[in-house]
């Protein structure tokens, strides 16, 4: 929501250090685009955000397009936030939907699915949506269809006054063409990747806010990790000399 001064509302994410980096939190309404290597914690980050906002009384919708729901749920059985996750699912505070691209989706079926999503947003008063990942949703679309779909998602995000978090995939080794449209349409752009310290050879997961249209976010790299005890957590700023893993 935009206040009388023209400023977009910022909501805290549940990650104290991250909110400090963003100088407030995620925009409402707004599109948050998270792109990252495999194994960096994208899904954990997104789910913890939904669970945290659920604890604040906001309904959330998690959409998986590349991994079956049963796999998502069982992966977090040993995690500290699992009990809270399941409680919110049982109470319909958090809703999880599956839309897998392996079934050969058509542009028409994708459009129908998106319309149904925003019908649910209105009916259930959903305030936060995660699409994990956009690559699965756009796999069968041409470039102009992808642009149309993402533009539609952004427009409906603003019309519905919600926060939409879109996860995208950044290959670690394969040279796969990347659809960069979401990077330009997003209000907040976050990259997560694996890097190696040159001196020790130790591998870190780097978390970096590339851009924020709604605040003067700190563009400094942070080391992050995922553990069953804490889930997704920030370790601290990254210093020293590093290189990408190729």
C-alpha cells in the first residue's frame, strides 16, 4: 500500500539482518525476485518468510512448479520450523499448491492457473505468494508469452496489494540461456550463489541484494547457511578475496 507521501509499505521478513540490509523489508505491494544456484536455500528462505508472515496473521500461498509437494514437505521434517509450518497448513493460514511442468502445460492452462491463483487471493485474503520456481511455470512458453505472463503477475500483484516472491534458477555449471525479464520487472532483486575463498578454498553461500526500488538497500555480500536448527540464517558480511565456482 502506498501512503499519503507516496511511499510503499515495507513489511519485515522475519530475518532481522536481512531487514536491516533492505532498510525496512519487502514492499507491499511488490515483486521480489530471488535467483540462485542449486542448494543455496532458496526454497527454505521463501517458506520461512511465509511461515513468519503467517505468524503475524497473514495468509500465504506457496506454489511449487518443479518439485512435488510431498517432497517439499518431507524435506523439512527435521527443521525447527516444521511444526509451525504444518500447523499453518492445517489451519489454512498457509496454502500449498502444485503446478508441475512435467505434464506439458500449455499457455492456456498456465493462464487459467494464474487466474485461479488470484481468485484464491481474493477469496482467502492472501497477502503473500511464493512461486518456486518461475522457470517451471514458463518452461513451455515463448519469450513474448513469458513477458506477457510476468507483466500480468506484476499488475495483479499491485491490484491485489500483495507481496509476490518469485524464485528463479541460476545453473551452477550448465550454460543455459536465462530469461532475465523478471530481473527488470522486480522491485527487489536478490541473488544467491556459491563462491570460493581464494586463500583457503572454503566454499560460502553468498546472499546479495542487487537492487531495490523501494529503499536504499545495502549492496553488500553476506554469507548465509541452512541448518535444521535455525533453517535459513545470515552469518555475516563477506570480506576477503573470492571467486565463483565454475
